[in-house]
C-alpha cells in the first residue's frame, strides 16, 4: 500500500520484547460488504463462513488448514487483492491470512491520541477514521518491533529459522520491510509451510528463499526463488522476521 495514515518514525526503532498488558487489539467488526469478490471495506474482516480458520488441534491440522486457507483466499484471482493504479494490497492479504489463522496482525491501528488513552488505562472503542486508521506495511514493520511481543509475536533473524518453525509447528511467519522513502510502499509477506508441490529454495540444506504467499505488484499463492531475497532490496531501509504459534 502507498500512503501511511499511521505515522512512521524516521529513526530506527529498537526491538521491544516485553509484552504490555495494557495494549489491546484494534479490530473492527466483520462486515458483509468485506468480501473476496469486492474491493470495498478492506479495513474490516471478511464475513464469509466458507473461509476456513486455522485448525489448531494438531500440527498436521494447522498446516493442512493453512493450505486450505491459501487456496480459498486465492490471492492470484480474487478481486480483493488485485492491484490498482494507486495501490497494492500486501497488507490486506497478510491481515486476512493472520485473521483466519487466529493470529493478530493490525489492518487498522490506534491513533496516537487513542493509544495514549489506552496506555493510561482508559477504555477506547475502535471507530474507523476516528480512534483507528489504516496501517500499512512500513508502519507494520515498526508495529512489530514496538507491539509485536504484546500479541504473541516472536522475532527471528534468519529465513532458515522462520521456515523451519513454520514447517515444524504449523505457525505463522511474516517478513516485513520498511521503505527508505517515507510515504512509499513497504512490503509484508507470509511465510507458509512447505508441501510436496511447493518448496522453499535451499542451498547447502539451508533456506535461502522461504516459501511465501503474497499480494503485491504481482500476486502469488506460492513462491520462493522467483523474487529472490526481496527484503534486501535497496528500496527498503530495514526488514524484520516474526513468528507466531
């Protein structure tokens, strides 16, 4: 996505690994107008009972249901995720992927004023364009560092590590990169479990390009080596790897 409504700090943030019990999710309610076949209401969860949630029963059921989810969201074909002249929708797809995986990633986040009230112990209702605004990929990079631990995210430091965790435990992996130029599009992409048909790219038995699924200028249900190590592109000032069980 392009312009970031939520402010992005110009200085590099430090990783904050200590959860803050006062912070809370900024979720809006699902909306019937938020659909896979529509460009509308992307800031709200999809209200569609046919989309499978991640089955947390076993590791096998987690991974199987993740692939069922990828098939259903079908980022390559569904209208919700197709690029427009103005924007791409990596953050919308990543949000939907996490929402149906029962993991919190913001698609809207508290305004600075609302955040101050919440951290002072006040109750604040999530109201779009009043108490919360859209948050895009460059700002999500900073959100991970500042608030990720408060919602169960664990920072990792190599694509080999994050792919192994996703494969072994059926959890949710994310790569998020922050654009050097403020206001321009960063990128965020889920790292997904490997299958017999879809594999990460390895050299010397070590993951170099993980198996991913993305919306962007081009949309892929699955990819690995086709975009190389995109997170190291000179367009980006920083990138982070995060994992959630």
